[in-house]
């Protein structure tokens, strides 16, 4: 496989993680009141992206293939958990 093909495959693998991370950060701005622990939109997106990408990577390792619904559920759960931690949701 050519290097450009590897890059395209990697970007397509990580695209759902980026989309979920950005939507989580945007919806948190809309629906959750500002708290003292709130960070900037880009920081929240970056942290959520890393959490989602790790979940996808671990799911790929565990299942041996990409695109399972369990992988996307784990990605969403990890992203939502990281957003909850950044918003200090336990202090509600």
C-alpha cells in the first residue's frame, strides 16, 4: 500500500472520532451551564478526540476489524465520559 493510501485509511478511521468529539464539545456548550472547570472549545474537542481515538484503536485491536457497532458505542461512551470529567459532572 502506498503511503498516501495509508494516510487516507488512517484519516477515514479517525473521522468518526473527530466528529463525535466536536459534537460533544459543541452540545456541552449549548446544554450544560458553564462551570468553573470548563475549558475552551478546542481543548474539550482535543481531549474528547484522544479519548474517542483510543476507544476506536482498542476496539480495532480487540475485535480485529473496524466498523462494529460495539466500537462506535465504546467510542461514544469514552467521549461522553471524558466530557463529563472535564465539566466536573460529579459536582452537580
